[in-house]
């Protein structure tokens, strides 16, 4: 005989309509032929009916919404990030990082033996000749300067507009 849990599981699937047609037919046949399955089926159907129809939902009191809103209003709103993050701490961390990068770079540059030729891998590598004048002629440099001037003017315009918006907000 099958275990009680297995019978319940198959019957719940049958009641909920989760089993396929073959299982549905097998469970229907079992309920018709086996008294244990029939009694368990009737018990589960009765339990299902009490769950569906017998339980009434409790409604909250009339003042429930007001009580909840009063509790929410009593809580303190978290302060903005500017009030609990000190900008000096951020600047201090940045200074320490920049100082450590500078010290590591200075140590690396001081440990290089600049006087001894032929001791590094760079002396064994021959680089092709590079004629910078061929690529950086006066037209190229003039175009680069013009683009940089335009970008600087756009940046200045953006900064001044933001400053003007801030001042106009302060006046109001």
C-alpha cells in the first residue's frame, strides 16, 4: 500500500487540477475502488471547502490607516548625504592616494641606473625612425589649437550658465 503522504499529494494534485489526463483517470479509478482513497478524498474536499468558504477575512479597524500614517510621520527622515560626509575626509583620502602614487613614482625613477648603457632590454630593441615634422605640420597644429579653443569656450559657457542659474535661484 502506498504511503499516506503520497496519497495526499496525489489527491491534492487531483483536487487542484494539476495532474495530467492519465493521472486524473488513475486517481478517479482509485477513489471509486479504494475506501482509503475515498475517505481521504472526502476529508481533503471538506478541508478545501472550509478554506475557500469558511474563513472570513478580518478587516482592519477604521482608524488603522490613520495609525499607520501617524507612525510613519513620527519617524525621522534620513539626512542628506552632504550632512554626514565630510568633504575634508574625501580630500584627505585623495591627498594620501596622490602622495602614495607620487612616492612610488619617485622611488621607481630614483632606482633606475641612468648612467649604465646596455644593461636594459631597451638598448637591444631598435625602433624605426619617426619623423614628427611629417605628421605635425602647421595645418595640423592650427586645427588642434582651434578645436581646443572651441572646447574651452564651450566649457566656460557651461560653467558660467550654471553659475548664473545658481545666482538667479538665490535672488528669488
